[in-house]
C-alpha cells in the first residue's frame, strides 16, 4: 500500500496530498470554529494562560489551527507561534512510555499480567511482589501519586532505589489512583529490557518511525528561544528547555512519566498516525492495529474509573472529552497545560498546548474548564452526535 504523504502548505499544516489545495483553503476560511477561538482568546485575555497553540483535526487533515497570546511573559514578552515547543509533562506517559511497553509485549518479551518484580526483582520490596505491568499502566497499583520530594535527592539511581522501595498506600487492583511512580517504574522497565536510556529508545523506536522531527527529551540549548518557558526555578529564572516536573527534574530530565518536549506539528502527526493505525489504515505508527485498539479499550478493573493502557477513557481526569465526545474516546493531559483527546469513531482529535504554569503555577481549575469547553465547542462544530 502506498505510504500516505503530507504537504506542509502552511507552517505546521499537514494535509494529505490528494486534498492539499482544498485543505489549505479550508484552514484559513473555515468559520465553524469561531467559538473555539473565542474560548481560547478569552482565556488569554483573562490571564488564565499566557498563550496557547491548538489544533482540531479529523482523519489526516488539520481542519483548524489557533495561536493566541504570548509564549513568554518574563523576563520579556514573546509572541506565541505555531512552532513553539512545549514541555508535554504527563503526555509522556501515554505517547512514549506506554507504547514502548507495548512494543515489548508485541515481541513476546513480557505479558501484561506479569508481576513487575519478574523483570525488576527489587520491586518486590514492601509488599509489591504481586503488582502487575497492567496495574501500572492503568493506575490500579495502589502506589502513591509520587515519590517523596520532602527531602533533597537527585539522580536516576536514587530514583530507582526509591521507586523499588515504594510502599503501597492502598490495596492493589481495587482503586484508581493516578501515580507518577507507576510510569517511573515502567520507564525503568523499558530501559531494563532495551538496555538503552529511555530518551534514546523513544527516539529510535517511537518518534523517528512516526516522523516526529521536533520531539524528544533533553532539548538542545539552541532550541530554547522557541521553547515555551514554565515556572520559576530556585534562582527565580523561568525554566526553559528544562523539564518542569520536579521528580523528572531530579532524575535528570528523562523519566517514564514526564520529560518529552514537542510541538503542534509533531503532536498532530502523532494523533493522525495513531488513529489511522487504530482504524486499520496504513500508518507509520509503530504498533499493530490490534495493539492500539487494546491500549484504547477498558483495561482497568473498575467501572467508575475506566483506563486503557496509558490512556484515559472515563475518569475524573476526562474533562478534555467535553460534553459531546462519547465514552470510548480517549486522551491524556499534562500538568503544564497540554492535552490531546481523540475519538476513533469520527477520527477527530483536539490538541491544546499551553504553558499555564508560566511564570507561576496558578489557575489550575481554569485549564480544566477550558479543555472541557473547547472540546464541546469543537465537537459541535464538527457536528458529532451527542454523547450518550
């Protein structure tokens, strides 16, 4: 089958070649998304976010692109641009670490219901010997939300020691507790199985096969001018090109739960290739169709908090679904202000990239509301059926 090609007719606009000219015209004239633009621009005007880059796509076409506000507010203002790169925060979990684990599953190197301690024997400490890979992927492990940061520590070796020694705070396989420790351990498992640092594994086996040229961990200092800054560091200088997540920061910037930097071009490419693969169409996404469908179907034991393998389906974190997208759609968010939500039935996706934590971590409730309202407005604009 012929590989699907993309034409960048406008900066960042990905359009399949057969639809290139109509698609390009549609990008600048489609008025269906006026409500989306209003919501985004008003959030900037209310100082809830410094700026935003957003994209709405369906199939392989980016139907709408939005850029509002400022990339940086201090020490000097800089306008937001489409090519701004963002700290993706916890989107790292779903877009890098989970598919890396599933590549080893496809290869027969692990089973989802294997105890993690089968591969990392140190993990069996403190009653964790029965916790499985599936329970880490779905956040049903019973582990705490994060490693203890109350005392100074640094380095991946120390993070490994602390993750292996973590004590469950609840029963395994019973309750959904969103935990960075789960994906820290999964990232360490990827490194154990591949004998590669997670950032190198991700580049070789996930990002490069998809064609994501603007994504990765530990971005070069030369890229800092186009990276959205986040919060002040201890020296009262905004972090820029340095991971915001404090645990990933202590680990050196590479971790299974956070550390990826990316931009709208690459993330729309990720979404389109992921949905294509899930639908059984030709795609560069480096997993089989059956695997992607498994990852985005309910894999958790609970009925009130439903998770796939790395992806959120229906939990209290699912506000980016809005009021219209159905249960069965899926996505993930990042603490810095990033989110991606995808609907396999309509092949629609919504990408929102902000650095809401710049220069201070504030307005956390505002970004939750914004994601919800933008998703609802986008679904109405796309004339999607009402969620049941």
